[in-house]
């Protein structure tokens, strides 16, 4: 198996599992400790983390089936990892800390997620 396939599969599984844990943590442990708005922000982070962990899983599965994958497909996977880390991470930090300036970081992660989808679309046209 291609090493990048293993990396992306492993990271997708870890991020997916952590998303479930974050959702449960938000729903149970945080419900009485943070404001309703902060809880919504936390939930958005967990939801987008799961969506993009699944997208990363798709990238890994494509990599496992393609002999010479285009570099843009690899870029898509890395953009999803970077985007999840920055987007969801900043939303988790914002909701838990209340530091409003952390909200300014989320769009950077969002841009990486959008770029990941664009790279995946471009890779689809590059596949033989």
C-alpha cells in the first residue's frame, strides 16, 4: 500500500473518531458550562471535522486504487488535514476560551477546506 494512502487513511480515521468524541463532549460535558452560542460554534467545528474526515477517506481510497496518482490528489488530502486543523481547531478554541479573535482564524481553515474540494475536483478530471 502506498505510504500516503496509509497516512491519509490513518489520519481520516483519527479525525473521524475525534469528531465523534468532540460531539459527545460538547453535547454532554459542555452543555451546562458554556453559552448556547459557544455550544453551536463547538458543534460546527465537530460537524465540519467529520465531513472533511470523510472527504480525506475518499482521497485515501482513490489513492489506493490509482497506480500513479496526480499530485493534485495528494494536495487535496493535505488541504483537508490543514483545513480541519485550522478551521475546527479555531472553533473549538473560540468556543472554550471565549477569545473572539480566534474567530478570525477560522476563515483560513475554511479556505483550505474549499481549496481541498477544488483540488479534488481538478484531480477527478486528471484521472485516467
